[in-house]
């Protein structure tokens, strides 16, 4: 498995303290924990601003969370690609979404510890509905997904309820919508609805 920031002892300690300091200065708190979870898919929502990445990484740093995250391949262009991968990033080519989901499932199955963060909106712009890649990955890998969130109104970030895909897409999406209706993104007007009631077999990342 690729080495990430947590595999660099002195640097990881420094980043942990920097993450704590940043959140403290901003007045943010972290709620919940995934310390007992070895494998899963974490939802990153709502995604409405570039600031989401900054606060998410600060959370991971402060808790020394070994979480891999998916990002559009453009983020991994030279000269920043190596750095983004070191931060735990996995480049996603949306033109080959099926392969992305397949590789994510394989990574979860093959590693003792693998939690992958997926932004289901796929962009910080408002979209008609979420993409179901996160659901497909969790279902095929037989792992739960965690409702990760950043609530800018309450200055609260954390790990919400966990849900094992039931196969009843409509019911599961309704549960997700009910939870995320309580969360306020950085730019609320860009918040996208969950909706996504199509066949999860057609899901993309």
C-alpha cells in the first residue's frame, strides 16, 4: 500500500498538532469516532466549497485518521500529484468510473485497514443528485458507509451514523437525506439533494 503522511513519524506528529491548532483557532469541534472501524466507505457531504478539503484534512490530522480520499484526477497533476497521494488521495477519472469502483472494492477487500472517503456530489457545484459510487463500493465490498460531515453553521465536523447497504436503495437514500438535511455546508445554496433512486448497479463514482 502507498505510504501516506501517517507513515512519516515526525511529520505526522507535527501535522497532528497543526490540525488541532487550526480547528481550535477556528472554534471547531469534532464529533464521533471511527477508531473501531477497520473497513468502510465514508461519505463527504455536503461538498460546497474548496474549504471543505482544508477542514477535512485538519480533522484527519488532529485525530491521526488513516483515511484515503477520492478526488478528481485534475488535483493530481504535476507538480502536486505526489503530494496529494501522500496526503492519502486517490485520483478518480470519471470517464472510467466503473474501474474506479472496482479498484476501490479490491483495495478494501485486500487490506486489513481501508476506509475510503467519497464525495458523492462529485463536485462543489450544485448537482441534480448524488452519484451512487459510494453505495456501490460499500455494497460490493460488504462494508458500512459512514455519514461524514462538515457543519459550518455549528462549526462541527464529524462521523455520523453508519449504514450497511440494505439493497433497498430508496429506503437507504431517504435515511441519508434525513441526516444531511440537518447539516449546513459552507455555501448552503450549493447543497445537492441525495435523491439518487436509480438502480445502484448503474452507479458511478
